[in-house]
């Protein structure tokens, strides 16, 4: 790929890196004072998360920003990652284009080996101060501490001081502290926003942010680390001709077939032969001898041969449940009324790189309803904060007519409006960014398509929710009839005619025709107390199971007025023989959860047809619970 | 207890009984009443007025609105029963305020409670006076040479000549104008003019038109109250006094005329009591606007809408009205009756009315 990074690599000897950097600050994300701070934090946090995940450690990251002078800030990022061996520290922080990820096809935040050294250089250029690095690996009792600058002419680190220090209470980890020119702002493009969004898609991380002495903690919502990603060989589908030709030229394989089988992923011997045959090229020839014409033919041939999709284990999607947890964890202050079940699409391939799209959508509550929807964009779990206009995510959103899903949108295109937050995550072994600052995803048709599909899936859920809400509204009106008005009608008419008040059971079931579930939860002395009322306003006796999901694995059922059938990740109660117009109640108590979580626990029901169910969802079929057969004739 | 109240009570209790029985049978209670829209009024050849037709609407407790209405009906019914029992009466407005304590049965607006009272009249075939309910509106004014015998609140009989025994503001029509309250002892007028606005009524009084044309002037005060319409009806029917209606020239005035002459949609169940089928229109028409070259206003959007509705209203389905309404839509103008003052204060009594009345064969 002819990326700027590569061009940069080629020209290293001809121009000084410092010069180039000065002139191209914007490419690296340092084009404004506010942005400079966000970028500095981002490069540090990205690296911390990457290294923790690679080492299988639950990240615990602390970001501290303090204003030390006018437009001058001291920024530090500390992690509990594996640490960096002493000999590597200078290069990691003091040499551009030095990194472990550039030559690897794998999903990671870092790609180019520019990130953190660019921060060091920016700090040094704007304040003249070196960066302090401290790192400790598990094997050593002491931490290394160094002051580093970057020799911009030679692109080599200058180590100003080196010290061995005791790092108390730290088994392993890395800390760097740099002083840079910048501006600390709040709002959409702030460090806070970046960290908050990072927390959403990294629910396994605990992130502490100290801003001029004020501390905010984004708590860990799960103990589950993202699946480890493996480095993979390139996938032939969509690979660029130049890259393919270069690979052939450099290959040591003796035969074309084995080149195809061994240097690419997912090509079997038979498939390789099919490709050669389709291209009309001798399968025994040396790959080194392929000319450009033959390369072209081979690539064309791959289009007509069925090749297995790339393996997905090089990707690590966040997955539906954790996206929801992450969103809830960070957005609960808004008390959103609806979280569409997040969608994780199957992996696809763009230019030989597998990618995978995930979409989430949150609706209502206290989210502002008068402006355009808010979009949270992510690439490999990193929030994209800038260049929204030129991003594939925006293209995909704008080409959907959101009106059919219940949102306002002028003329059926452009940004929809309403109390909505949309989350889009693109994970890939190489995310096609529009620039090296990794700010926007390029408008590649397959990617835009995948995002659009994911969005539509979530949007359909939104529409279903809005329909249900409408239905619920109707039912709650009926409920008012049944609970408040009908008894009064009965009483009044009876008193006027001078007879006994009639029983209303049959009239009530006639009017309602549903099983109504009403859940109330209250916070009481550090525990959540809940009451679920189940009212059978149908003409049949009902048998059903009632489920609720625990917000966290450590959440405990303290008390329950009815013996639960199951008590694990979820709780199940069985209700037997609930007669028409009769009500049943379940009282319970939860501990180990947050006050804000009590609105989020949904009730699920198995055994009642969806059309007769109000106030609860039918039990999804992916819970591993065997669903009841429902025979519903009324 | 008077017979008419006793009868009303029986009718009301039937409503409650019906609802009670539906509940006992396990059915969702409902009430059926004639649909009160212009699509459901029919011309009664016999009486020459427009009444409700056969189409009925159901008020069912299945819907929140219907359930509320049924509950309100029961509350109102109980309230009326108590009033009859205690020999009290109340105004419609008082009843509206009393409903404050009817919990889920309370009204949000007085128009709602008035309307329900009308519904009850329809269902029971009674008058709201039978329910001991009366309107709070003060009656309209009358000036002219007729003498009424009115029984006042002390039970004394008084004879009042509506020209000589009253001041310039005339005789005020009481809310009850039935036989038991009012008798006409002497009527010396050739016809009766019902006038829409107070300004024009006062103009005709000042110009002495009642004496000049030997007629009775009746102020309608916009959309006329029941008692005003009933009074006009009685004078026409019992005393044989021809009736003409003098209004502004706009869609709303046409409706005022039609409620006097044909019966209002809202009270079509009472048309035979209230409507005066022979009444003639001498108000401003679209043709007058052109013929007399009157000062005008442009029609508003709601004016145009009202006119178009009138074109679909069976009461206006005559050649005269179709032409006038269509012309008004065409010229897109309306005019007030007082616009005649363009030609001087006496123009209306010297020229306009004599011309119109002559056309009507009354002068
Ligand atoms: N906190 C850390 N803990 C352990 N290793 C780290 C840490 N930070 C950086 N590294 C190592 O240093 C390398 C260089 O980091 P750098 O940010 O410069 O590049 P990168 O993350 O590979 O790519 P990018 O330019 O896209 O950020 C990383 O690839 C990683 O191997
Ligand atoms: Mg990095």
C-alpha cells in the first residue's frame, strides 16, 4: 500500500523527520491546540490498551492532565500493561516509525509506529521539554525511568537521563509524562469525550481521568477481555496488483500453487489449482518469474473461483452483549428508554483485509431530542473524534431513509434527527483511514454497505420498539379504563338502580385481552428492590416463565417472594395456573449493582404469545433456555 | 314533583339500568345515541324542519373516551336525580363546576358538559328544563308593540308592552318562554325582524324602525339562545307573525339564519320546538355586496372552509343558497350589516330594509 507512512519511510534519508513533521502536523493529529491534547492522550491510551490486551491483562489506565503554564499542559498516561524492556524504551518513545505492528496483519489500535513518538516530538518542539518514561516488566524488581527527546535530524532517540527506581504497588506497567502546548476544552472534541467513548467500546477497561485535580472514573463493566487476535496472512480477494506482484517477486516458493497456498490465507491446494487453471497459467511455474500481465490474470481469476472468506479469528469484535454493557455503563445518566440489541455483522473483506462492522443504537430518555442524532464512531475500539463529514460511517447513515424507522429526517436523506445515539465500530486488520491521523474511515463501497446493513438492522429494532411503545400507550389507556373507570361505572350504575355492584372480571378481560406485566424497582439501602406484577387479562388460564437478566455477574439475588427456578446470569420464576383476571406478584431484592442500573433490567416472558404480552419481551431464543410451545387461538 | 320531572327521572334511570345490565352480562358497556353531525340530519316534511336521522353512534367503554363519557353520564344522571328529589335547579355552568368532584368523570370544558346534557335530552326525549337545568346566558332583547303576560319569580302576573313599558334596551327574553311563564296578550305588529348584531339592533331602535314599519325587533346576539329561538317560533306559530332574519354577510351569519329557520345541528332533536320554517333571509348576501357596492373584508381561510362545508350541508341545498355561497367564494369577500352606513345612518331604514322587505312582500 502506497500510504504516507510508506512514502515517509522511503524518504527518511533525504529529508529530516522533524522538518517533515513540522510541516505535516495535521497528518498526525496536532493541527490545533485542543486537538493536540486529545491526540497526546489518545496515542498513550491506545498503546496501553493494545499492550494490555496482547498480554492478557485487564487494563487499568490513568490519565492525568494539569495546566502548568498558559497553554502548556503536563500530560501523563499510566497503565498496568506488560511494560517495555529497558533496551526498547528509547526507540519506542524516541524514534518515529518504530513499532511492533506495522509488519503484521492483525487487528490492533496501533498500526504505524508513529503514535507515541510523535507525542514526544510534539512536546519537545512546542515546549522544549523532554518526556519522562517509566516502565517496569514483571521479571524485574525495579522500574526503569528515562528522560527522552528525539533527534529530529537523525530520527534517533536522545536519552538525557537513565535511572532505576522503585515503583511501589506496581507489578508491571508503563507511564509516560510529557509537557505540550495545548488547550483543554470541554465538549464534543474533548479529552473527556474521547475517554468516555473509549470506555464504551472497552468495557473491560477501567479508566481514571484526573483533570486539574478533578477525578472521573469510568468503571469496568465486564471482566471479559476481548478475544486475542492473531496475525494472519493476507487474503487474496481485493488485494492490490502492486502488492501481489511484490509478494510474488519476494517469494521463496518454488511453485505458483504453493505460493498461493502458503503466502495467502484460506486458499486450499485445490483452490490454488483452480485459480491457475482459470487464469491459464502453469501452476508449476516459479512465482518469482510471474510478470505483471500474469499477476493481473491470476487476480482476475480469483473473482471466478470460490475462495473461503478470511478467517475471523484475526478480528476481535466487541460483540452484542458487551456493546450494550458498555453503552449502558456510560450512558445510564441519560436513562435511555431503549437499547437496540447491538449488531455484529459477519466479517467481510476489503482489499484483502478482513473487516467487521458493529452497530448499536440507543433511543430516548433524557437524550436531547431536538438536534441531529449523535454518532459515536470507532475503528478497532478507538473513538474517531474528527472529520465526521468525510467518514464512511456518515455516508452510510445519510443514505438511509430514517423516516421509515420512525425518526425525523428532512427529505429522507442527510442526518436524521431525534433522541438517538448511534454507535458504529469497524474492526479490521487494516482499517482504511483517510489519513495517518486515523480520523476517518475511507468511503470504500463494501464497508459503507456493511455499515448500512448493520444500521438498518438496529433501525428495524427501533421501529419495533416505537410500535410497541405506541401499543403500550394504548394498553395503558385501557388499563385506566379497567382500573379506574369501570369500577366507578359499576358502582354508580348499581347505586342508581339500587342493586349490588356487579363483578367486573369478564368485562375486564374482554377489554384488555393481554397479560400485563408491570415492573417497579426502587433503590433502598444499597440494594434494588423490585416488584413484578403479572395480571392475566385474557380469558384463558396462563402458565408462564418469567426471566430477568442480572446487570452484572456479581449481582446477587438476596430475597425472592417466590422460589426461583434458576438463579445464575439470569433469574427464572415459574408461574403456574394464573386464572383470568387474576394478578400474581413477585417481590425480589438485588445486591451488588449500581443505583443507575435499576431501570435497565428487562423482564422476559416465555409461554405467552407476543401479541398478548404487554410490559415484557418474549424470551429471546439465544438464552439457551428451551422455549415453551405456545398454542394461541384467542 | 311535577309530572314532567317524574317522567324525566324514569327515562334517566332506564339509562343506568341498561348499563348495569350490560355489566351483569359481562359485556363491555355501551350507549347508543344519534350521530350529531350534518351528515345525519334529515328534513322532516311534516314539520318543515331538519332533525337527526337514523344513524347512531356508539359510546363504548372499550375506548377511554367512551368509558369516561359513560361514567360522566352516570354522574350527571345522579346529580339530576338528586336535584329533582330536592326540588332544586342549577345552571349548566353550575353543573360544570359541580363536576369538579366527579373524579374520573369530571369535565375539562363546559362545552363538554353542555353537550352531554343535550345528549341526555336526545336519549330520553326530554328537555333540559325537565332535568332542572337551565342556561346561564341572559336572554336577548325585544322592542315593538306586543304585550306579554309574564309570571315573575314571586308568582305575580305582569303585563308588559314591549314598546311602551320598557327602556331603550327593550324587553329581555327570560330563559323559560313556555306557556307557564309567558303568554302573548296583544300583538300589533305586521312582522318580526331578528337582527344579528347589537349595533344594528340599536340603529333600528334609534331610527324608530319598529314604529316606521310596524314590526317587532328581536336581537339575536350572534348564535341565538334556545329561548330566543323558542320565542320567535311561538310568535310565528301562535300569533301568525312572519319572521325575517337580518344578518351580516358571511358564512357564520348564514348559519345563524339556518338555526333560526331550519334548526341547528347541535340541537336538531329540538328543531320542532325551536325552528321557524317560514323565516326569510334578508341579511347581506354576496349579490348585495355587489349591488350596493358595500365595503368588504377578504374571506379568511376558515371562512372559505365554512362556506365549502355549507355547500355540503343539506340545509343549504337550495338554488338561492348555492348561488349566494358560490358567488361569495368567487368574489372572495364578506361584509357586515353595518357596512350599509357607508351611505349614511338612515340608509338601512330608508332604503335597504324597505327594498328587502318589499321583495319579501312585507312592505
Ligand atoms: N504502554 C505500552 N506498553 C507496552 N508496549 C508499548 C506501550 N506503548 C508502546 N508500546 C510499544 O511501542 C510500539 C510503538 O508504539 P507507537 O505508538 O509509536 O506505534 P504503534 O502503536 O505501533 O502504531 P501507531 O502509530 O498507529 O500508534 C508499539 O507497537 C508497542 O509495541
Ligand atoms: Mg500507538
